[in-house]
C-alpha cells in the first residue's frame, strides 16, 4: 500500500509544478530551481523530482540540460500570458520629476509582482530603441511595454500600434484619448476642487498653475473656469497665475510674492501640483500672510512636495501608484485576449489636512 501513496504524492507534486509553469510562476527562458530546492518545496525526494522533471520534459514544458538545470520552454498554454514587459520613461527621460515617476514605477513593480511577471526598464528616451522593442516582441522575449506618460506619441507609440505590439500609457497627461492608457480627468478634478472650496464658503478663488500649452494645465484651468461659471462665482483675472515653471528657485517664490501683493486677494487659491503650493506657502510666510487664517490653499497631486503633510496642505491625491498597477493589468488583458481592452480612468481622492479654512 505504501507504493500507491508514494505515486499519488509524486503525481500531485508533478501537477503542482506543471501548474506553476503554466500559470507563469516560472517564466519561459528561465531555469527551474535546483532539484534540492524543488524537493523541499514540493515535499518529495530528489529522485521523485528527477522523475517529475523527465515527465514534464516529455510534455514539452521544460528541457533538461545536464549540469545546467531544467529550462522552462515556451508552450501553447503559456504563449498568451504576460511574462515579461518593458518600461520606458518617455517625457520622464531626465527624471527631473522624480516623485511622480517613482510613484508610477512603484505601482508598475507591484503590478508585475502580483502577475508573476518580469519588468525590464530603461531610462533612455531614444527613439532608436523602438525598433528593438518591436523585434523583442516579435521574438517572444517580451510581450509588451508600458510608458510612464508619453510626450512623443507619433515617434514612440504609433510604431507600436502599426506593429500590433501591446502597450499601455501609464498616467497619461497628454490627452491621448485614442491610446490604451490609465488617466485622470483633470478637468473634472479642477471642478471638484472649486466645488470643495465653495462648499467651505469661499467665493473669491484664485489658481496657480503651469504653462497652459501643456494639456494637464490647460484642462485644469478649463475645469476651474467652468466650475466657477456653473456655480455663478465671478472669476477675477488678477487671481489667475499661469506659466509658473517646475524649477524650484527664488524667482518662483518672488513671482508668487508679487502675486500676493495685489490690493485685493482671493480667500482661497487652488495650486496645480503641490510643489507650487510649497512655493506659495513660502511666499505667504515672507509676507506675513497666514495660512489658512488669511488665505486657504488647496492643491493637486500629494507627491511633489515633501513638506506637504507637515505643513498641513489639503490636496487631491493623484492616484499614480494605482495607475501603474492598473497599467500592468491592462497589458495582461491585451496579451491574454489578443484584443485591446478599454482605458481606465482613476479618480483623485481628497487628503484633507489644515490649509483650507471654512468661511461663515
């Protein structure tokens, strides 16, 4: 009776290892752990492991190389699985926007771990790599790619679409509506910010933002203006400051100090990106303007200013990590089905601290 029990145990271990290969736990092109490690994880003897490996080789799942190990092979069951993908920074090529890019990368890495697949990354934005990426997909070395945002759609994404290479733009902030992407509706986010301030009694509201030639800032400003109009709140052009760049410098703080010296101030300002809120806090502090006693500040992103939490900044958190994880899932769906799925919109969540006061 002992022999059947042993055979049943071996068959069960064979089934377990087989399923782990088919579900992508062990990727094609990689070697299985040593016989000793497999015996320990499967709770069988080393001789049983050798028998299991021979059977799996007969199935075409692995190839045993003496003195090297057992190589996992590409097979029909695993061909439509996301096993390995490439990540590129696109307009994050210089990584000048480190907090945002790192949040996205953390989300993509977490998504890859959950899907048991490998993530390969390059921080070069060279267009010459696109042909190599397409070739790697055609050869089965990778199954697709994810961009961190994407400024150069025609040069980087269009060739992938032409070659039918699965891809996702994670945290699209350029408005590539025809691409597969994870994104935030920036116009709606600005509307929600204005409504939040109005709900706290504010009707004199300003905005500090970047260059309106950029899609994100243009959409935010449009949403800001639209919400004021919808709520019948007048817009004072003097309370709109756009074109404030991303480099942190005394010049930016100086610009904001001049902005705050105008005869009539708003009671609340919405800043697009927390680092601009940081400059506003500094400018207000130099002028003796209390936040939130004299001026309420509401922002958007929750990533780009390290002092946001300790300074009590109320902000709408951009769901960057979630967008990264979702991008991996969308890529997995495309690879598995052969059909491009629908893009996914994620919504910012309010992180309420102390920088917005309620007015009577």
